[in-house]
C-alpha cells in the first residue's frame, strides 16, 4: 500500500512540470524566465517557453493547455519550445507535440523546438512527429530559433507586399 501511495504521489508531483514563458535578457545575451527577470524583453510575435520536468502521460495535457493559453493571450506568429530541461519524454509527450503542431499549423503559427536532445529526437523521428513538425524547425539554441522565425516572417511579409505591389501595377497597366 505504501509503495502504491508513493508512486501516486510521485506521478501527481511530476504531472505539474512548470511551463515558463521566456524573455530575452540583453545584458547577458540569453533567454531567461520572464517572471523572474522583469527587465528581460518578451519577443514580439513569438511565444518562447521552456518546460522544466518530464513530458509524459501525466503531464502532456497540462503542457499543451499551458502553451495554448499563452498562444491565445499573445496571438503570436511563432511558438518556440525549449525542451532542454525535459529529462524524459514518453509516447504521450510525443503525441502531445504532434497535436500541438497540428493545432498551431491550423492557426498559421510556426512551431520551433529547441535543445530537443538525441533520445527525444529519435523518438519523434520514429513516430513520425518530426515529419509533422519539420526537421527545419529543430534548433540548438533559442536565439537561433527566434531569429529564424523572425526571418521567415519578414520573408513572407516581403513576398506579400511584393505581390500586392505587382497586383496594383497590373491594374494600372
């Protein structure tokens, strides 16, 4: 009975892995937890989060709900998720990343993963989740992921402006 109770308590405590919004600390040139560093800057149009703990069956839905809550509040064009502090990810964690990818894609929001690690990368490759997310959306650093998201958005905006300028010229011609 004691072992079962200890396991239940372990699962309950692990099922609350914090998902923290990250902000850029210019003075140290790193991303830090936004709530602990009020001087750090939130990147406009990009939600940057880090999960600190396992991403597994007991926490997957909480993780997704936390990320989607930030998305609904900020209406970003990109979400960057730092998985560097995720010690363990199971099939449910993989499935929730695939589900989150699909939900964000429907909203035209890029999903970029950072510091995924070899084991987690192999898991999402084997299950097909990597194909859904896209290997071009896996990064070593948060700064690189944010920079890439910004560049992609500028390129899309530039193409849209170029297309509308061409349409105006076509009407004039």
